[in-house]
């Protein structure tokens, strides 16, 4: 199908965008890479009266390291992040996740900020960002605020962004030395939405015992979910196959994934458990 | 609904039109520019049939508004063959390997693969399958498309000539 009619605004600067949002935010929808929004428009599942296209706001397309942190402008394309040597060197989990995001043609257009703001609990980037303790910078004509992942992702396709706010930057803190990473998921075909998955960051000291573990679950709830109890269980120990299995069991003990024609809830729960176990063993290897 | 004036370069020719902002790029290419080599399959970014190149990068033309391409440079399947009809090496390889049957998906495959071949190196089968993963074909079973792509990569990297 074709998109319904809408008013089209294409601001050229961040200031102009914020002014347009202040005026039209309630009826408007921000268009970034369009790889989720345009299908919704084509299906007419979304019928915003105003489309605010931020693709010409070039000041938001940056990707750089600053104060040791990776700073990703909201309009940075996923393909650019995937291919960035700086990101690969310090934040390999992002590359692990991005390889699983649809296909290269989609990642050429799709943006980091757009994926975060779309907040699909089956999407890889929000899970990786939650695992990395990323922070989300929102700006409006009223000012700035910075949100942690657990506050930014509210529920299915919903963030804490106010109608007049724009996500302008995702800030990823540096990882301690000796941190391994892995992103494991299962989908019927490569590039499809995954039925379940997990991101893991696993840090060890010299003798191989765990000083920090972070586990984020994909498809387990209405937002990316951190498995804090399982993370705590791993600290101070050496990872074994048995411990990985036990941590995976704890990580998924209380989740209740929604079932659909592609897999029941109980199947997905066991699938996510297996993905946590695999990701842990891979990140620790 | 207010119209917008756009200027979009496709295959070296500039098309200036007044269009509705909701017009999809795929429909601009087919109906405004009259370039019907670009096919429209699912219209929600899954099948890859509408893949074109914008500023040399493969993108789904059904997932862009034509107004977003204003001032950009596009290439479609019509740009591949020489004006005298000589096929691009990738098209020739598809032809020789029987990498198409009905041909509906073929323009999307060609436009997805072609920029990678410009790197002039050999690809192994896994890399080729990764390259093709964003395009669906319901006729060939893909094997011949993989063969054709490997063949074209060899020809374009000059391996065949130096062998």
C-alpha cells in the first residue's frame, strides 16, 4: 500500500528541528532512517498528520570518541557504526549486534537513534545498548536531559521521550580491560526478527575470575531486560559450563515472553535461556 | 496537500518534478521517471526487489520518500548495460548461469551485488550468501545466483584474465 497523506517538514538544523517539534510534536512523527516507520506508513498502521524528517540535520550524523566514551549522533547510520574501527576496537558488542540487524541495504539507511527511539523489544541495538549501560540524550526547546536505558525504554514501541523531545545522542561508556562480548539470537532466517536472544559482556581479572558480568535479554519482555540476579551470581567466580547454565536459568526464571505463530511463550523462554548460556560461554572464551 | 519540487538524478539524468511528499521513491522511479526496471514486490522492505543505489549504496526504494532523494544521485538497473546493449559482467554471468527464471527479483539482486563487485576481489560462498541475504527469489533456489555472483566477481577482479 501507499502512505496516507501527511504534512512534510524537513528542518535543516537541530534548532529548527526542535522548533518544529515544539509546534507539531503531538501530531508529528520523527522520520530518521525510515526502515521501521515507512513500512508502518505503507501499511497505514501509522497515520501521523506531520512527518518531521531529520535526515538533513547533518550535525546529528557524527560518530566519535570523546572523554573515553563512544558518542553516537542520533542520525549515525547503522552501517557506519558497524564499519567503524573505533567502535570495533572498544565496543565490539555493537558490531556483534549490528550484523544481526536485517540486511546491509537496511543498515545503510537505518540509524542508531531511530532504532533506539523505535524501542522494538525484538530489535538488537536496544538490547546491546542496554547491556552497554548506554545513556540517551534527549533535547527539546525546554532543555536537555539524559536517561539511562532502564528509564528510556518504557514499553513496546514506547520510550520516555516527550512529544517535543528529540533523541540527539547515544553515549556508550568505555568497558574495562579484559571484557569479552557476545550477542546470540535465533531467527528462522538470517535477518528476520529473532525469536529470542541475549547480549553478554563478561569481564575477568588476571586469574580468570569474573569481576563484572552484564546480561541483556532480547524478546523476553516489552523492553530490553537486564538479568541483574544472574549477573550477581557470576561475580567472583570462574565460569564453567554448569555455572553458565545456572546463570541462564536464573536470568530467564521470571520472564514470560509472549507467544505467537512463530513460537509459543514457553518455547521462547527456553530459547532465550539457551542464548544466554551460549553468549556467556562465548564472551568468556 | 502541498506539492514539493524535487530534483533527483537517476542514471545521470536529472528529473525535476512536483510531487506529493508521500510519494515513495520506488513509485517516483517507475511512474515519474518511467524507469520500470525497478520492481516493487512487498512494499515493506522485506523482498529487496526495489533495491536501487543512492550515492552508490544499495537501499530499498520502497522505504524512502521520493522527497528524501531530492539532490541525491541514484542508479537503477537500467544503468548497468552499455548503451549498445552489451551486458554488464554481472548481468552476463546471471544470463550464463541461469541465475534467473521469471526475472522479477533480478534488478534488486543486481543492484545489491554490483557495488561489492567494484571492490575487485574474490568472494567465498558464505560472503556471497551474506551479500544476497536481503533479496528474495522464488524461482531459482539461489544456487545459480551464488554461482553467477562468484563468476562475476572473478571476472571483475581480473582473476580469469591472469589465470
